[in-house]
C-alpha cells in the first residue's frame, strides 16, 4: 500500500521530469494534517506557480514557511520575496533559514544585502563577516563587505577584502575595478593604473573605465597613454564628448594634427564643445595647408600611427598582495567556524557570484567626475606655442590679431591711429 511519502516522491519525480501539471495535482492532495510533507508540498506548489501566478505562489509559500524545518526551502521562499522587492518578508524567511542552518553562507549574504539597503551598516557588516567565517572563499560576501567598508570610510579594510577577492577569483572584474576606483580616490594613481590596465587589456571594458584609466595616466604625467585612453573611451561611447575633447587636445599638442582634426570634427555634434571645435578645426586646417604650401610635406608630423588599440602599460610599482589577516569574528557570532561550505549557487536556491549586479544599490563609491578643470597654465602655454607657429608662417600678422583669433576671450587692444 502506497504511503504518503511514496505519493510525495512520485510528485517530486514528475516535477523533476518537467510534468508540472500532474505534479501539481499530486502536491495539492496533501493536507495540513500531513505535517512536514504538507509544508514541502506547498513549497513545490509555490515553485510551480511562481512565474505564472505570483499571488497564488505566495499563498503556498506562506503555508510552507509555517511548517518547514529545512533551511533550503526557507531560503527559496526568501529568494521569491527578495526578487519581488519585498525585503521585510524576505528577511523573515532568511532568518528562519539561519535558525535551522547557522552555516548557510548564502543566507547571511542576503541578510547583509537587505541590511545594507536599509542603511543598517553595522548589522550588514556582521552578516557579511558571518558569511565569510562560514566560507572563507565566499567571493560575493567579501565584495559586499568591501562595499560596506567604503561607506563607513574604512578604505584599508575594503582594499584588504578586495585583494582576497581577486586572489580567490582573478577574473572577478568588478572586484578589481572597485579596487582601482579606491586607489584613484585615495590619489594612488600608479596602483590604480595597475588594476585599470589589467582590466582594460583583458578586453570588454566600457567607456567609463577607459575614461578613468586616462585620468590616472594624466595624473602620473603619461600624456601619451592618457590621450590613447581618452580616444578609446570616445570611440566606445561617441556621446562622451568630454573624453573626445581631451583626446583632441592631447593629440594636437603631441603633434598629431590629423587625428586631432578628426576628433574635433566629431565634437561638432556637442553643443557645449561646438564653438571651440570650430575654432580648432579652422586652426588645424590652416596649419595643415601651410605645411603643404611651404613644401615641407609631412616634416615634423610623421606618419600618424594607429595606436588606439595597442595595450596599455602600467607604471612599475611594488606588487600589493592580499596578506592582511582575515577580519576577526564579531561579538555574538558564537562557535561558528569555517567549514569550507559549497560555493555560491551549489545549494538549492543559491545565487551566482555575479548576482551583485542585480542587487539594490544604496550609496555606491562616487564615480570619478566626468569633467576635468582646465589647467590655465598649460592652456596659456599651448596658446603661446600655437601663436609662435602661426607667426612663423604668417610673419605679417600682428600679435593682437593672432591673440584674438586663437583666444577669443582675450581683450582687443585699440589700434594706433
């Protein structure tokens, strides 16, 4: 004679085969008096209806939550609410799951995310620390702990955690990118370049990352690679006119007028940059024409090398290793010990190491400003150089005329009668 357990196993088998309709019929036969089996049947019914009828799925999950005594099922209910943005309900389910399995790493990561979202940074730190104590290789827990450390201005600890992250998972680009942003924010542009160059040279970096790379090259005095990075950022995102403007300026000052001319022409699409782009285009076209008329051809201009796709070279710096000790246990964690739990995603309802991309963001690390204040000294030097160039080929042009054409903001001097 078939028992309730046999009926439940039959329903599970149908569910695993994808026969959700018949599996649902069998699960629906279980009654509250069937105890734990009823709770587990309600969990499966919630799974079956989660996408097609979320309201009905929630009713089944509520029934299951009251009767389940297994962490995996409770975690799955928490995931249902978490993905729906119902964080109080998700937190209740996660906390019940933690009661049944205090070493469930993913549970504490989710609790930390919810607490961070609510601005409870001290509680979030504790949750992420417990997750790391449960699994020393929990990449997401360390990454999220670093995020909270940034928000509490503990940059040293944030960097320590991120060094562990990239050591555990070298291809975890987001961890390396955050580390580079911290170094850049602290003014350590040489170390920031080490991280940015590795990210960019691996391919797939976006325009914003190239812009930040250019900023750090500029800060260290490497204007050649800064120009390349600005130009590549502009090529990846033609609406990033600031990058195009600095690329054009740098290319012109480095003796690449044709590259600069092409960049300034692209800036005509920007209302903010159009006036200065028009002046620069006129200036460069005139300069190129004068070189041709003088019979000097390409003297001093060289064949302009297509260097935009060359790899970037970081400065030589002492390698920084993640040798800092692991964060100490916080008070109240009890006898929790690391047992090397399964990696994220291995357990029922677990999530992947890239899931933080979907997490709600509260106070992210401020981006590097997308505008750069013009160095007035450098600009004046640049204008003087251009005036000298024009004077060389137009010796009859007056100094006042050159100044007004190259720098429209310069005041006109009254002419002698």
